[in-house]
């Protein structure tokens, strides 16, 4: 029953998010110059990699290449609203105009570099099983039910294919410390909270390994 409730919440969130996205498109039609867009994408690449493929520095920076535009916009708003904590990204996001946000999301969506990989390959088979079938006894639904069979996401649900395995691990093991910080204004991150809690670290590593090799 719990899994069914999660999936119903997902369906509702997708519908609400699609409506909001349609409304936002009418508000941000102003053009962004190529020079302005290049300056900002060059800045983004200093952390997220030259092709948006992610980067491993003092801690893993996520892949943005191929990411769902609506998801990126939602995360930028979460940083601005302090619903997602990250002091670096707050400073980056709050100076972006709506047209520039939209231009950046479309730019990164069209990039398609090879994944960085690097995860232990012996974990991939278990991760694939969890991604496709879930873990019913732990009330973990199939990841594919939201993120798609190819893990490329849809609408407000992010692409996971090719994401850095250590970034996924870091996110899922510290979910409530970074996301959903404004309890009065819950966002899509609330759906993942109980799922992340019900996964063991070994299971998270397996799923992360599987996803990190997908193109």
C-alpha cells in the first residue's frame, strides 16, 4: 500500500509540475544573447565539467548534461528559496534571470557526453535489479517508475543515466540534510525522502553503480 501511495503522489506531482511549467514558459520569453549564455555556461563548466558530464574534485559535482530542463529549473528555485541547502549554488542561482535559467536548462539538455563511470562493476547487476523491480519488502518502488526505463527522467523527475555514482550516493545518504528544508512548502524531494531512508548503503551503492554507466 505504501508503494502505491508513493506512486500516486508521483503522478500528482508530475501533473502539477507540468501545469506550472506551462505557465512559466509564458513569463520568460525574452531572448538571452549568445555572449551572455556563453559566459554563464563557461562559469557552470568550471564545476560541472567541460561537457556538463560532472566532475570529481574535493567532492563530486553532478552531471548536468542531458538533464531534464524542468528539473534543473526546479532545483534552481529550490536553492533560491533555501528549500535546498548549498551556499555555492544559492549564490549562483539567485542572480539568474528567468530567461537565462531557461536558456541554461535547454543548453545542458542538448549535451550528451560519455559517462565518467568509475563505479565497481560487480555492483551493477544488483543495481539494475533494484532500479527495474524495486524492493517491495522495504517499500521501495522501482526507480524506473519515475525516472523511466532508460533513466533519462521526464518533466520534474531527473535524468539519472550517467550520473556520478559518488554523487548519487552522497545525495541519497544525506537527503533530508540538503533537500526539503522548508517543511511548509514541500516540493518533489518529499517523494524521495522515505525511499532514500529505506535503502541500505549497500543498495544505494549498487543502484548508483548501475546508473553511472548508462548513456
